């Protein structure tokens, strides 16, 4: 599903996104860097114009649908602990270090 969405991008948008993702297009990386990163803006990518920003915004919306927490866990075969972390990250923007501090209480 992810590769299908990436293939719809123009060469410029595709390359800019791959550069931002460090070439790592797995579901967890896209979720962390593109979906849940509230500081991310397409303006920060190199060689991106108005057309590419529209294109990338569209693909980000599609990734957001594809990578709901439930689908992410299925795609990546995540544990319950991972699921809980992503749920908390989405709803209260918890950092991984904070989660590691509180996670022993959930066992």
C-alpha cells in the first residue's frame, strides 16, 4: 500500500520524501517522521514548490489513513507494548523516554 502511494508521486516529490525519510519507507518510519511529527513541514524539504507541496500533502493524508494505529501494528507485527506507545504518542504526544519510564506500570 505504501509503495503504491509513493509510486503516484512525481520524481521531484518522491526524491524529496525519500531524502527526508533517509530512504526508509517502512510503516513505522513514515508514521514517526511524517504522520505524528507535529513539527514537520513540507517547506523544509529541498527543491519543493507549490505543486510538490500539494502532492506531498495528499500522500501524507493517504499514509495517515493507511497507517492508523491498528493497521500499523498489523503491518509491522508490533507487540501490545508497541501498540500502547503509538496510541499514547498519537493522543498525548508522549516521548519514547517518558513512555519507558511509565511502561513498567502497565505490565
